[in-house]
C-alpha cells in the first residue's frame, strides 16, 4: 500500500523528489544550516550561497566525470531559453547547424534556431509520429556550427541509448534523463537540463559548457543572453533562483551517495516492470519501438479514450496522480525519474492489475 501521508506522483515535471531531500529542504526554509535565517532569505551574493554554488558545480563535474575544461552554470528560463541561447551564441547568420528531430522539444529547438541562421535537419521521425528515434545520419557535414540532439523525449517516450561521437561540436538537451544513467558527458561541447525532473524543483536550468566552445560565440549579445557573461559572473549575473539551486544541491548529494550505476540499475528495473505489465495486461499497449523505449517516460495507450479516463480516475482513487499523457499525444504517461522508487512502480502495477480485474467483471 502507498504511505498514508502522500500520493505517488508520476508527473513528467515538476517531478517527485527523494523524501530525504524534501525533509532537508523543508528544514532549511525555517533555519538554513543553523544560521537562524531561512534559505529563502540568504543573500545571493553572500558567503552561504557562494558555498552552495561552488559545491554544486563541483558535484556536477564529479558526477559527469568532467575536468576543468568545462564550466558549470545555473540559469533560468527553462529549456526554451536554451533553445534560443544556443543558436544566439553559436550560430552565425551565414552558418548552418545540424539538428536531429526526435520529438516535440527538438522540433521547438529547430524553430528557434531558424531565427539566427541556417538549419540542416539531418534526420527526423516526425512521419512516424515520433514513436521511434530517427535513424542516425550516415554522414555528418564537417562544416556544421554544431549538432543538437535531445537524448530523451519526454512527450513521446523514446530515448537515445548511446551518445554518439562526432567531429563537430555536440550539444544536447538532457532535461529528462540527466543523472539517470551512465553517460559519456565529455562527448558534449555543451549540454543543458531543466531542474524539475531529475535535479530539483522548477526554476533553475543546469548548463555545462566546454571552455573552448565559448570562443565560438558568433555575435554580440546583451550580457544576459551571453554564456560568457554568466561564466564571468559565476551564475550571479542577475538574482539567481537560490532555493531551486539549493534543493538541486541536496539532490546532487543524494545522487552521489546512491551512485549513478545503482540509480541506472534501479531505473532499468522500474521500467522493465512497467513495460512487462503493459505487454501482459489486455487493457494496455505501447506503440513505441522496443529498442527506443525510454526508461524515464513510459508512454502507452488503452483500448479507447474512455478507458484512459476510467484508469486515470481509478488511479487517483488509489493514490496515484499525474499519469495522463501529454495533451499533444494523449494516452497515458508514467514518468520514472530518480525520485520514484521501485516500490512505487510495484504499487502502480498492482493497481493496473486490479483495474483489469474490475473491468472484466463489468
């Protein structure tokens, strides 16, 4: 049974955070680290927040196995700001950037890039309704300003399993699977991830950029839109989202203590358990190509729309929330981020089985 004090939240974001993180964060709202001051009130240019920034940056590099060739930034504006900032900074008006179109968010990134330069969509699975990943291009032009990929498609439930190596700068949106598995982060010249999935609460966006990439900035920009200015000001060019960054630090500590390898193994078990039940249960099915299925966002269907609504209602009655599919896709979506436990998924599977039995009795 689910604990009496909470529901199980399978939302795609803002997502469930580990209970230990929530407890420490809630204590800090009253009294941060014995200072007598709330974390919500500490100066963003004071020594306490400086320490939070430095520890969080060090942990990101450690977890990603990166050296000092990389800069770590905490920014605002979410993924959509990064869709614009990447081409603003690195795509000159006469340059061409490569994009892999694997879902709604990569398509939005492409639209933003077209404001600043040329775009070569090297591969797309739009014609397949994004139920599978696009084929990897056989040849990547060497003259591209960069190649942009999305590693996990939150809306569509697909995931790139291996990070390719390229001769052009590789930029990635890692928003929904960062820190969920072992990844060769050093293959990226820049990667970014919104916090509200595997890192922390909404409000902050993690950006990690290779120092030599910063030498490729293509145009003069207002400081707030220039990655170099954010590096120079140590993520405090403007007032940063202090609380979101602090909770992200707590989550990074939790990830380090648990270990990425252990987290990956647990995420594989969670996903396998749910996919197996979808295959077994006559009420559910998945159109996603098996080799491309995401371990983070499990997207699936029921026999008809009425059954979707019935199951969502039944799940809510049993303490499970936020499993309805994205409005652009429909169906059901269960997000299995790091904060979701194996027992949470076991409970969901039991509810799915009970729902099937109840419906068969009607």
